[in-house]
């Protein structure tokens, strides 16, 4: 009798365990996660966030974490040096081509001065709003939710920009375009990763600059302290009137 009871309990226990097994989730159904940063040795690290970044109310609440774009986009990145003052249209082509070609898995979206000129001619000016319009109207086959973020040059706007930059990389794992100052004028660059340290201090931005000559990706990437990067995004004498970033999604 004891053996029969024990066997019955065992079967019930096994049945209960089976109910808790989670079925595989398709990639397009899975919640967005941060890509694990990979160094040259192949080692990885992963942090965790307590809740959605956008809901935090202070920099001290955002846990330290390496926010990084997918390597699929980095692997398909092709760099070209801007002509004269064409940093806006050049940065758009550099960023959009990496995302589109990374998603497709092959080189389809061209990176050359002919393409940059076509974007320039369509936009008509270098305002970031026109780049948003180009993404929504000309590249809408590839981007479904392009978001132009413009935040006021005050403490609240600065914090909002931090959250939106981190949230974009965390959610979409894609690079984005930011405006910083170079030689006192606005300059467009492509941001790939942010090594975030809780409280901002010690955080680092990884970006590519259309002013640079082309080389392989790891050598192409430049770094800047996040505080300095934010200062260049938002000084009162800046070319731009606000903290500005274009998120291609």
C-alpha cells in the first residue's frame, strides 16, 4: 500500500512540474534584452534592470550596465568620410545602412557619396527633422517607428535624454544619431554603445564620427566620457537648441 501511495504522489508531482515548463518563444515574440558586450577575448557580461528605464526618476536608480547594439549591425557597418559639412546626411547613411544591412544579413543599402547626395537633395537642408522625414517617407520599408528626441537644455531635459538613449539601445539594440558640437557648430555622429555606470560618473559613450577616415569597425569606434558627451550635446552656445538624437527603429 505504501508503494502505491508513493507512486501516486510521484506521478502527481511529475504532472505538476510539466505544467510549469515554458514553451520556446519565437525571436519576434521575445522581450527585448540588452546584447551582451563581447571583448576581443570573447568573454561576455550581462547586467539586469529592475524596471523600464524610462520610469526611473534619478540617475542613481539606473543600475550599472553595458548597453550595446547588436553585432549584426556592427558587422555590416561601412564607413565613409563626409564631404565638407555633410555630417548630417553622411551619419544618416552610415547609421541606416548598418541597421538595414544588418537586419537583411547582406549588403543592400549602399554607402557611397552618390547615396549621401541623394539624401541631401531630398532633405534640402541639414535639419534633423528632415532626416526623420526621410526615414519615415523614403526608408519606411525598413524603419517603422523612427523617433526624433529633442529635450530642453536643463537638468530635466538632460536626464530625459540619458534615459531615452539608454532605453533605445536596451529595447532595440540599434545605433542612433546624435548631435554634438565640433568647433562650436553642430556635428552629427553615430552612437553604438554606452557603458553606463550608476550615477553617470565614469560612464562612456562609443561612437563613430564621419570626419574620420575609414578603417575596420573596432578601430573606427571612438570613446568619450558620457558627461562630456552630454555637455557637447547641450551647451547653451551650441548649434542646436536642445539635446537632440534620432532613433531609427
